[in-house]
C-alpha cells in the first residue's frame, strides 16, 4: 500500500515537473518571440534597438540627407545635428553657415520601401532635381527672351512632400500656362525643407538672384517659430521637448510601457489608444514682442532689400495652417494629423497654435507694408479642413497644393507681372 502511494506521488511529481518544464519552455519561446517582435518594430520605425526609453537612430537624419551637400560652416557649428548619422555628409565651402544645405543636381529618385533610391528603368520618379539642384524640371541659366521667370522660395511646404507633380510650384506653373498660353512661364521650385528665413535669404542672394527672376514668392514661417515664447511654462516642462505631455493623464504603467516598448506603442496606436487627452493647464500669451518673431521680421526685411536691389518683384504670402479654435480631428481618418494635434504639440490647443501662426503672419504683413510689397493673405482664404492637411498642421495634400496655387494665381493676375 505504501509502495503504491509512493509510486503515485512519484508519478504526480514527475508530471508536475514535466508541466513546469513545458510551461517554462513556452514562456521562453513567448518571451523570445516578444523580444524579436520588439526589435523588428524598432528597426522598421528607425529606433535604436537597445535604448530605453525609445530613441531614434538619429534625431535629424532623414532619407533625403544622402542627396544633400551640407554647408561646412553649418556642419562645424552644429555637431550635435549630425550625431548618430551613418555617414559624414558631403560638404561645400561657404563664408557663412547659411544656407545649411543644397541638393545635389540632376537627381531622379524613386520611393521604395519607405526609402529614396536612384530611379531605375521603369521606375516612377518620386523626387528629382534639375541642374541647379532645385526640385523639378530643368531650365536654362540665361532667361530666354519673353520668359516670365517665377521663383517659389520657402521650405518643405514649397518643396512639397509628395511627387514632383504634386507641389504648389508645379500646379502654379500649370495654371499660369493655361491662362497665358502665349507666354513662356517658368515657376521654379526653390523650396528646401527645414530652411529658416536666414537660409532662404542666403539662397536668394547666392543662387536665386543670378537667375534674373521676374517674380519671387516667399512662403515660409513654420521653421522660425519658437512656441516657448508664447508659453513660458513649456521651457520648464521636459515632456514638451519630448512630445509626451499627453501621457500625463494616462493610467499608472501606461507611460512607462509607451516610452519603452515600440511593440506596445504600435499596438496601442492601432487598437484604439487614440482618445484626445484632457486639457492641461499652461500659460499662453500672443501679445507683446517675441524675440524670435523680431528676428524673423528682420530677415524678411533683408530679403526685401535684396530683391529690390536686383529690381525683382517680391511678394509675401501669409502662412496657411489648419490650426484654429474648435478643430476636431478623426483619428481613424487622419491619424497623422491627430497625432500632431493631440500629442506632438500638446498641451497647446489648435486655437493657440493658430494664434502663433497668425502672429508670424502679422510680421510678414508689416514688412510688406513697410516696403510697399504685395502681401497675399492666403491664410484667410484657404479652407481650414483636415482633408487638405492629412499629415500635420501645415503640409498640404496634392489637392491642397492645387487649391493653394489657384488662390495664388487669382492674386498674381491682379499684380504687376501679369497685369
């Protein structure tokens, strides 16, 4: 009897050990699988594989940087900008640190698997540069007789974030050529993403004015904005710099998981973690003098002087944004815009963001008045609907760029060049 009990106990013990062993093996397999999934998601999102909290491989490197030539002075003055880059960028010599970069000339690039690669035979060209390094079709250095040469000066909203034939300068040229078939009209896309006003000034003086343009359209403000000048609280809030203030109202443990696990972040974003966060107390003041805006206006004045000295017509266009009081964004329909409105720039509200852009638009308006220049208030005329801004507060869809160009044409038809 005792022997039978011992045998039964032994069998139970062996069975328990086997069950525990199987459980441990499955836990190890599951753990290894989760680690593999985590590393895969980090890799696809361009995040460092073993960093906690999550960090990008480089804060500033992008797919376009392989096709740029950087200003050596900018490279030497801003070493932190290039930290973590896979290669040292090509450099050109300059007396000043602006413009920060130019594009390599004569590029034809295709978009494949989220990367820009040289276009091969049969590939659809996504992005191209001409012999001057500007985006779009080529043109001769010497302006042909009778040609109306327009240069669109700005940053990413001018360069465009879609195909070559989806930018506002492209649509502008198409619209004007249809309206004036007897005229040879060029609309040159001189937009360079990340350019500030000082970069555009340097590009104007060094590269644009020698092309003898008849008209220059300046459209840019976003890269010169300093939001902390409108909300001093943000300077002392680390989560603002990290874009994580929206996590402050989340349950315990959620923040740590979101900041440390790319897999959790991806699943949360896809499975409904898209509720708008509650308002967060912060200051906001769009009155008085803002040093960043003063510097921006001073640079616009220098742009006006440079254009006048070259006897070139210059117009300023107010900066268009979807930001306004009462903006509602559907996370299912516009996930990228939702992310910017309720995460990246939180706790600033869409209404406050709109007032910041309005403040800078007022700077360009004042400079235009001072210098007797045309100022086209496209921000007032453009519809502030997410369908035109699917990616963020300022970058337009192809449909938005076409509408922007048409509104611009309406103003240009009344101007000195086409009257």
